[in-house]
């Protein structure tokens, strides 16, 4: 009877492991030590913030718009940061400027195809959020990134265009002060709480 019960528990643990893996959760593990069965579950951190008290509907609308924008753009900021790391590694392998320019043109076409459709469907507020999150992820402003890959003239041109639309490519992400709410939303989104 004990053997059959242990077998059933083992099957349940394995099936819950498969279910948990499919749900992107940490696994439920079963260990047998000295004849005892012990279940171990690794839980994600849960973040608790004081409740938000909105003074008016405008503040509440801003908060939920920020949640929407972070949820849409945070994955792109992480993907683009990974793409930049890959590009930097490849560019470092090339010896001449001519090879670097040729490789960069091809890689730029690839990135354009990869992201163009998604970026064209973003709201202006999501584009601004993406610029802030790129600074958060790479510790470089959008202006610095454009300057690094395309040159000063191109960075100045796009800064001029951004200014026409009341944006600033040189705006830095400030998690401690002005972007506190965004950082809170990011933490909750990454933890799966929003």
C-alpha cells in the first residue's frame, strides 16, 4: 500500500512539474529522504506597495496608461538590449571600418524588418516609454545610442525631430525620483502581479 501511495505521489509531482514548466513557474520538486516525502515549492517574490490614492481621474488614467505602455514596451527594451550586445560583439570582431559599415547596414535592415510592424502600431506614449526603458536597460539615452551606431549628425537630426514632437532623446531614466511610478509598474509587471 505504501509503495502504491509513493508511486501516486511521484506521478502527481512529475505531472505538476510539467504543468508548472508550461506555466513558466518554478518547479515543484519531490525528494525522498529516509523514507519521508517532502514537497518543495519555489515561489516568486511578491511585492507589496502602499495602495495608490488617486486625487482625480486624470491621475488614475495616467497610472493605467503607464501600466499599458510598460507591458507593451518592456519586452522590446529587453530584446533590443540583447540585439545591441550581439551587434557590439560582432562589430568588435571586424577589423576595418569598411567591414563594420557593411555589416551594420545588413544588420540594420534585419532589425528594421524584425521590429518595424510592431513599432508602427505603437502609440506616441509607448514610443516615449520605450526610449525611457532603453535608457534603463542599457544605461544610455536614445541620443547616445543613435550617436554610437549612426554618428553625431544622425543623432542631432533625430533629436531635432523629437523636439518637434515635444520629446527629448537625451531624457534620462530616473528610478529614484521622476520615474518612481514607472519603476513600481516595471517591478510589478516583471513579478507577474500586473
